[in-house]
C-alpha cells in the first residue's frame, strides 16, 4: 500500500493572463505574496484553455492545487 498526499483544489478568479502556471517562479511568487509556506502550491492550471481566449482578454480563472487545508481555506 502507498500513501497519497492529500491535496486541496481552489479556484482563483480573475488572475492576470500574464501569470504562467507552469513556471515554478510564478508559483513561489504567489506563495510569497499571500504569506503561504514555500511549496504549498503544487500545481496551477488555467480552467479555460489558453487557445480559447480572446486576444483582448486580460484575466482568467485558474485552478491551484494546495498541500495544506488551512492555506486552502484562507485562499477561499
């Protein structure tokens, strides 16, 4: 048997489209700006595919995966 680390998914609305969810530097910056422990954000991804955006779109919703339930509750 293997233990899987529990994760918590949170929708972050109106994230600037300049954010790069695959860039670890952006994830660490998100943690720092929100006062979260480093490594709390495991992954992030856009909810709507980038190719479906309009050329003038400046914000979009993002889904982040967190490792800590308290951080997830605070993010909400």
